[in-house]
């Protein structure tokens, strides 16, 4: 009878833990390993945290590129990351006369290939070449991964043509 009670209680506890696991995962920065059937741009649009990024991609005429075959790895700043830019910076970048600068900044968030978080972790202290031809530093600090000064807050969002890693700041390339 004692064994039956232990098994019964263990089963109930396990079922409870499994039922609440999804609630915890939405607050963690754990990897998302589900393969999406949407491309990078479609995934960003659907997500809702990347409206500013999608607008900037449209202004820079980069949507077709990131909807292309790839594979690409995108370090995607959230709308909140764009809000951290100095006042007027985003509005200025979105002007037609600043399209080249905007293009340079956006391509500084993209690299060729599928660069998973596991590969990024192995790149600690190394430089990563991005699509604008410039390099960014990969740094592991206190268990967190950074690309330059931007913290990667969500990793490995799989898309049909690459991977998205969510970052908390906009990457600005050196001139």
C-alpha cells in the first residue's frame, strides 16, 4: 500500500509539474527549438516584439533579402531596444536620405549561416563577421551571451531560412 501511495503521489506531482512548465518557459531565456515554417521576416512580424525592426527592414529594402533562401542568423533588437536609442535617432535613420546608414546598421545584425546558441557559446572572445562586412565581438559574461554590448535575451528561434536571437539593444557598427 505504501508503494502504491508513493507512485500515486509521484504521478500527480509529475502531472502538475508538466502542466505548469509552459508558464515558466515564457519567462525564461531558454532556447526555442521548434522549426518554423515561416521565414525570418514573417516570424518577426507574427511575433509582435519586432515591429520597429520590420519597419526599418522595409525602409532599407531588406525584406526580400531576409525572406530569401538563407540561411541567415539575425540578432533581432526588440521594439524596446530601439526605444533605448537617443531621442530622434530612429526617426532620422528612417528618412529616405539615410537609407544607406540604415542598411549598414541593419546588416550589422545579420550573418550568413545557422549560428545556434551552442555555436555562439563556443565563440566566446571571438569576432563574428556580419553581412555589412564589419565584425562584432561575442562575449560570455556571468552566464549571459553578448554581441558587443547587446545581451542575447532569447536564443534559437528557428525559421524556415535561419535563426533569430533576440537582443536587448541595437547594434551600431563602428565607422
